[in-house]
C-alpha cells in the first residue's frame, strides 16, 4: 500500500512540475505540492537536484523557514535545482522521500532527527541517492547499509550555551524557560546547554538562575500550544524564553508580546533560533544563528565529487557554523559587552573552565 501511495504521489509530482514548466511559486502552508525554485543552466553539464521534506511550514518564521533558506542559499551557490514538500505529516515522510527518489533527485535533505527511520529505509532501497539528515545522530551514517547517509550535526550544547548565557545575564526573576517541539536528542542537548550556561553566567553575576522543566508540544506547527505553554511558564515567573519548536515558538512569542503590551513595557524576553530574527517580535532580544547552508553545501560538494556518505559533518562555534545574531537595544550596553565576552570564551573553548 505504501509503495502504491508513493507511486501515485510521484505521478502527481511529475504532472505538477510538467504543468508548471519546471518552476513554480512557493505553495501556501496547506499545499503539499512541491515547487522547483532554482535551475542550473542546461548547457552547464549535469543538473544536480535536491529535494527537502519538512513537517513544518517554510513560512513559519522559525525552523522550517531557516532550513528552507539554507537549502536555497546552498543551491544558488552550487547551481543545483531545488524542490520541497512542507507541512507534511509523520506518516507521509517515507512516501514523500520515495517519490523524490523516483523522480531522480540526487540528494534528499531532511532537516531533523525525526526523519531518521524514513531516511534509513529509503536509503536502503535507493543506494544511488544521497541522503543528508540535519540534526541526525552521530551514529546514523553507520546504520545506512549502502553508506549513502550523512548526518549534518550542529553542536546542540553550544546552541544552548549561546542562548543560555544571555538568558542568565538578562533574567530579573532568575527563572527562565525552554519549549521543545519533540523529545529529540538534539532538543535535549540544547535544553541542557541552555540550562547550564544560564546557571553558570547567573552565578558570575551573583544570581541563582533556575530553568523550568522542559515542555514538549509534540508538534512543530501547533502555535496554540506555544501560547498555552508561554502563559503557564510566565505564571511561574519565567522572564526569558528559548525554544526548539518552530511555529510553536512563534505562538509563545505572541503570548509574550501580549503580556508585555499589557504591562506597558518589555520585561519578558525571547531568544530566537536558528536564524537572525531580531525585529520579528518585540520580545526577541537576540538569536542563536546556525549557518546550515554551509553544511548543506558541503553535502552537495560531496555528491558532485562522488565522496558522499558515511560521515557526520559537524557545525560549531569554532568553524563558524554557529554564532549569535544581532542584539536588541533592550539589552543594556554593559550586558551586551559581557555577553560578547562569554561568546569569545565559547569560541576559544574556555567557557565554564
């Protein structure tokens, strides 16, 4: 039945792409039809193609958008053709992947650990297709029997540190919060890094900073859950938020902005990720930035060179994949200076040592 569904989905994709002449506009959030965004000139040799599947929307202002932009930036640099399917259900991961394999895509880009099972299954059935799993486990490439899977792994602990250090400096209630989408190893790593960095930095400032227990929405698209969680955590005194839940984080920011507006000033803050989102919401004071385009680009180069698969490509502060974005004027100058000092310690591996 799954194979039949995948075949039908492939046929629908072929008809859609043919009808659109190979290039279409991005679909609305509820439109699962993929669109081809960039094309390599026909006279430049082989046209390599990458397809992204995503369970959140590429217009969510968070994870989905950042991952999509990473693919687009890398494709533009390397001259690849692109397409995507977003807002897909977990039950459809495998079928969407297989459909792109059947359409002859060279690289399947799956931005999240939650796609691991579907990727490994498809990778076994399509040995000539490359699969790049963003936030894939370090052990996942070795599980691919055909050696055609690579994990792209930003350092989750360092991501948490970048947000946690600023949270520890900015909190006045000494209570901060973290919202997770799904209970993934990468999300847990971000939470633990956030918690320990905030506690350490707070202690340097003579504060005892408490991080509330992580909450999971079990979704990356349920913005109403973000509103619900943020309200409950603010009721517990949280005044700085960080999250790993895409559109759920957007819902949390909405709730935070409403509380701040009612109070007449911004006293509850949010730190965004994985792109620089300063200005998107009034409560955002900084962003943890992950340059996933560099990781995707390395995957594309490996496919072109015939060296793809069987490894984990890491992203860290040290190699420039991870960084902090612009800092809001809501952050006092002396705090911003201290924060930059902590970021420098992280980069030279002396933080908390």
